């Protein structure tokens, strides 16, 4: 287990992404993935109130509903760290104080629980002062409805402003940041954003840890088409200016994976988990067959030379 920032949350080093639950994984498949993740020692489930509002006929909250019914069926609520997010549900957009409170209550109902372990602001709302956001989140923690708070998709400036306000006023403080970060998407995090995270002792819980599936190694130049809703996005890493680097990264992944008799996906996640500030990358599985390579990151330790090889390939 690894500790999230300065919190009391100890989590498995792979956070299971819940974006697929109730979308590309129906309830039966979702329960099977959740069961297998828990059996492997996993305890850190990531979702959001907006999952999966983008699907025709969905209204948002479908993933939370699946997770809530699984928790109820298994009776294991106290064994699981549940992370969800506010600001992207169609009925609860933005980060005004009243909306944060209403959205949290709705998430609690869907999850069938009395508390959210880690509550993220999903997308920053620059029109709302950080003072209003943090004060609203502090009230939820004071009521026992949220244990810890975190941020996602936020600028270094707004993150620093939020953290400094919490320190100045003695209010609850973000313990983690969730941001787009992986072996082929480094520039957005490595720099000012990571410096703020380091300075305040936060943990990084990056999403798209496998670059929309590209880092699984399933996507190859001239290879067969992959049946995935993210195939188009993953394939972009082998086109245009990115193509040369994409091929280079795949070659390095293959080499390191062969040395450990591991899957490329496991190696990519192990690289990510080894980066400064990272506590637990997020990755999702539509079925149990996809899960093994993800949870295997808990047992894979890369050498300094291997980490340097992967980093150089992605430069």
C-alpha cells in the first residue's frame, strides 16, 4: 500500500478507473472486474458523478450506481477507498458552493454510502473564487460526508492559490492531484504543476496512465485494428510528428517487458508509478482479461537503467 499525500488514506498502487462501469462494461462485467481487483488486493476505486453522461440515453452517475450496488452486494465498504468527483454531472455543473453540496449528496445516494473517501474537483471552475470552493469542501469534511479532498484538471496557479488559502485559513487542504500524465504525455505535468504538488506534499494520481490504450502495446504500425472505443485516440501516437517517438517508446517497452516476462502495459504503469510524487496511476478494464496486466504493477520494480531507457525513448 502507498499513502496519499498527508492524508490517512493507504491505497493499492493501481487505482481502478470506473469510467467504463455502466458504459463499455455492463453491470455483470463491472462486478467481475471489481471482484477480481479486490481479490488481487486492490482497494482504490476512481469514478466521477459525470460518468457516463456522454453516452446516448445516459444521464450521468451510472458508474457511481454500479459501484454502489457492488459495495452493497459484497458488504465491503470499509475495505475500499472510494474516490469520486464533482463539477461534470449535467445537473451539477461547476464548483459553486451550493452545487458542490448538492452534487456530493447525490453521489452519496448513488454510491449507497455515508462518506466519500477522496472527493475531487473534476474540472476547475475559474469563475468561482478558490475561497468559495475550499470553504464548501471544508464544510463537507466537517459534516463527515467527505474524508479527504483533491483537485483535477487545474492550473498550477489555481492549485497553489487553493493550497495557500487552506493553509492561511486552517481549512481542509487538497491531498492529491489527478491529471493527464503518462509515458508519452509528460509536458503537462512535469514542470510547474509538479513543483506545486511537491512543495505542498501532495500525491499525483494520474489518469490516462496507458495513453488511451496505446501503452498496452496493442497498437502497432500497420497492425490489426483494435476493438476499443478509444482506438482512434490511441492510434494518434503513431501518426504525424508523434510517430517516430511512438515507435521508439513501443520498442523500449518491449525490451523491458521481455526482461521481466511482463506485459508492456505493466511496464508503462511501473514507469509512471516510479515518477516523483506519483502514488497510484489510474487504469480501467472492461473485462477481467484486461485487469491482470494492470494489477501486476504492484509487483514490478524497474531498475534505474530501465526507467532511464523508457524516459529517454519518450523524450
